[in-house]
């Protein structure tokens, strides 16, 4: 049994999710101690518990310690089974992070699967649904995987109530992923999404971010969505020759629309100046599927603690080597 200390590296949910996925895929039983040990509120939250139970159901695994607040679990994986699955977080906890855990597992099945996850689709604690379909799934497609997703309902924090359906078809022929150069910029656009809130919020966000990022008025859009509660997210999209970069900023109580826009603009500006191909959040998520496919290389910004922690876990379970080296304003990751 592999023992994982949940305080390693970033000491949060990434340690738990990646260890769980890789346990199911490799067949190695695990014990995870001090779960989310560096967070203010330690232990399993609803989204982590949902991911654990979902993984166990998919691979017929046996779990001990599967309860809210638990600081230690043991997991004995079984055989991965394709099928139709439905999982509910039961709160605004991230449906996307549950999918991040189980998608690599379902890609190892012997047949196609359909999985529906209920919970939060858009909250500041995780990449939103739009990131999943516009950035992560295209990268999986480049590796040879066939995964598609649709959003049935939006779920903002704190009301939740979102629904995502994902179709997974494993492939026997996988490829290296190479995303070192992003190529010339093709276009950039802004979208302010609001639900059960004044449209004036979206207008102010678009004006502030549009001026800072030099986005023409015709490429600024307001979208209204129905959801169980109020919510607001500002998206910046930049299409490069070889990929799309998506950035998001969430409205929250006590933060002005202008502050949301300025924060997002700063993040976008830093990425553009770096000349990297892969954003920080995408780098987090690419390492595991790359190690399970044919490896490859990508460039990103200065790696976050999330990314370096994930690299350590992936190496431990798969035996792959993940090399990092600085290259001017970028960092090059190589999975070999």
C-alpha cells in the first residue's frame, strides 16, 4: 500500500484527487493521511467525498474513512468498468474537480461511458466548465482521446444546482502532446456572464477589462444564464495559432466590478508577456493524462505549487520522469 501525506507540496485537494485517480488506474492500494492538511478547514469536503465515492463505484473499489471531514482514507481499487454514472456533490462544490478525478479513470475503461455530475459548475475555487470544454478537452483530443461535454444547467457558488454531462470513449492509439509554441495571436474577446444580477455589473466589467486589454467593443459580450442563485463570471479568451487560452474572474460580495476586471486583466497580461503556450491551470491538469499516454512537452508560466506537487505524485505512481527547466520567461515541462 502506498502511503500519501496530504500535507505534501500544496497540501490541498490536488494531492487527494491525483492520488485517487492514479490508484484506480494502476491498481495500487493507497492510504492518504492528513487530507488537505495545509488548508484552513482540513479533511474531506463534499466535492472530495463525491470524487472518492465516484472513483470507488467506477472501479469497484473498497474505501474506509469515506465521510465528511475525514482526515484519512484507505482505498483498495478493483477493476475499472465503463458505464452510465450519475454523481451529486450535494452543494456548490466543484463538479469540474470531481470530473478531473474520474475522467482519467474512465479513459482506461474498455468501452464508452457517460457520466453526469451535479454541483457547482462556476466558482472561484476551481476552473469553470468553460475551461474544461475549451482548453482541457481539446488537449485530450490531441493526445488521441475522445471526450465531449455539455452543460445542462449552470451552478454558481453558493447555490450550486449545476449539471454537466460528459461522454468518454477510450482510444487504443494515443499520441505525444507538444505545446511549446502557441503561435501568433488570432483574436481576443471578453464575455461577462450574469445570473439573477443587474446587467450594469457586466457592463462595468466589460468596459474596464476591454480598455485594459484593448478588446474592441464588438468583441465584448454580455450573456445572461438561468441558475439556482445569483452569479457572475468574466471571461477573457485569446485564440492563438495552436490553442486557446481562457481566463476567468468571478464576482463576489464586497468586490466591485472594476476590481474583478482589473484582476483578470492583470492575469491575462502576465500570461501574454510570458510567451508560454499553456496557462497555469492547464499545466496542473495535463501532467497526469500525458504520463498515461505517450508523454510530451509543453511550455508554461512559472509553475505553481499545484503543478509541482502533481508532478511528484505522477512520478511516484507511474514511474515517468517529469523534467522542468526555465527558458527565458517560460518553464518547459517534459514528460518522458
